[in-house]
C-alpha cells in the first residue's frame, strides 16, 4: 500500500489520527495527525504523549506513514487492518 492509497483511505473514512505506539507510562498514543482543509493534505508526526514535557510535532509525509503501517510486502500490518475495513 502506498502513501497515496493511505491518504485516500483516510479521506474516505475521515480519519484525523493514525496511532504509532502507546506510551508505557500513561498509555496515550503517539502518532500522525492529519490536518489542513478537509480533506487533510498535510501530516505531522507527534512523539508527545500525556506525560510528555513537550508538545512536539514534525512535518511528515504520507509515504512515511505507509512505510510504518505496511510490512515489507506493502500489505497493512495486522494492527492497521482497520484502515482497510469498509
């Protein structure tokens, strides 16, 4: 699955956040925020959680999201199958 395909799924499902991992201390997820005029055209990765001392988001790309949520064959990893559910 490509970054463009993930973007299209997010627009279709009106997804505004894609989780990366949960904090071992507070349990809050870090991940990608999708923003801009709807549909979202920009993404930023935030490594901050509820117990973090900073709110830090870095611009990122749809291809970067695809690299994380897909395995080496380009298929969605099990924990991201919800992206492709109808």
